[in-house]
C-alpha cells in the first residue's frame, strides 16, 4: 500500500513504534559521577595557560576588562569585579550576576561576533575576553590596542579552569578559589540529591532554536555535559560537523523518550512564538513523554543560552532541580 494513503493516526503509530525504543539499559547503568570538592591552591601570575592550552601573558594585572562573551561577565562577577564594557548586557542584568547594577556598565556596540572595534577601543581596555570560534576575526584590530583572550569551555571543569586563570591574572585568587568551592559544592550536592530522590532516573533534553531547526545541547556541549552529571541525558553530538552536530529532528528526540524538556527560546521580539509554542501542532512532538506529562518548561535564555561561567552554571543546576521531578 502507498504510505501516502495511510491515515494520519496510523502513520504516527508506525513512527512511534520505529522511533521510540525502550530506554537503553546502558544509560541506566551509568554510575553517579564523583565530584571532587577539593580546591587546589592558586597563586597570582601574569602568565597563565587556559584549559584550551592557550598561554596568556600580561605586563600587569588587568584593571579594565571588556567582555564579549558570557563567560567573561560571569568570571568577573565571581571575582568581585565589574566589566569595563560588555556585549552581553541582558546576561549581566540577570539577578544571578549584577542585576540592576548592570545598567551602569557601558554596552559594546555591534552584533554578537561583529562587535564594533572602535566601541571596544573607546573603553580603554587592558584585556578583552571573547569567545573562540566567534571573535577570532577581531584579533588583528583589537590587538592593536589590547590583548584579546578567546576561550570556550566545553565542560564544567573547563569553566573552573578559565575562572582560575583569570583569578591568577587579576590577583584575585581568594575570590577565585572561593567561587570554585561554591560551585563544586553545589554540583556535588546536586549529584547526591538526584540519586536520593530518583531524579537521576529522569531523561532530560535541553533544546533551543525553531521548529524548522531544533537544536539540542548535546553531551559534547557545556550544558549537555553538565546535565548528564545529574540526569539521564542520551543526546550525543550527531557527527563532527559543527554546523549540524546539535541539530535534532523531532523524531530523533522522540526516540530517546525524554520525560522532561527544558527549552530556551531565542526570541527577537516579544511577539515571537516560543519554540515550545511553535511545536504545539506537530503530531510527533505530541508523542514525546515530556509533552504528554506536561513537563515542557521554557527557561531563561540568558543563563541557559549565554551563561558559561560557574555562577551561571550553578543557577542552571539549581533551576533544573526544581523542574525535574522525582522518579
């Protein structure tokens, strides 16, 4: 029979049978990760090596740091500092970071990845921190007036590593190690809690994008790796092509049977529909357990999308614990 002649309900039933196998027992068998609470000593230094192996050398501790990435804003707040300028004012204004105090921080002009270099220069920085793979093209012009340090943590350990490196460069080693201790304790406590409550048995997916191109924070990403410490998170990168590795079809999401969906919608205007609203008419999406059980949660795109530092990640952990129910 021509499949085009099959009733829609039968098509969905066939799709479900093919795309939604039982949860993998291999995933169930993954033991709780051991989170080391110990914080190594840290000394001030004017030359550091970051988690990506990049060496950064400065003539003196930086006083005016301009942030082009959320990692930078987060680290400065953790160290008790205020950016000399930011291209992430919405993230900086989060209550988790500076809140109302962010209004006093000058905003770097231009779009993300194409910031106006003159706007950066006018802030008279002695260090500019941006995102690897995004701000590389700015290096020749920015480094005419200030060092440019690019980084991109892929795991929480790397976020901690960047924090320690900046703590050493600024001489704020006490603040850096205290922030690291807070984060390690938050994560270790959360790992213990999710095992005690059964939350670790929940299958969680973290999504973004649009109905035409759904993105998933895979286990190769910072947030996906973090959530995998706490819950079942069977969403691996789809190949090595950076353009498509995080792109998931709704059918592929259904196949993993997530019973909690965390969604951060990247909206350009208040009138735009959220990702979960865009998916409401999709018959395959309607079969996802998280949808059927009313566990699709729209979350703050500032922290979940742009936050890369330890303060943002701690807030992500704590919010997830309120959204993922006990098993």
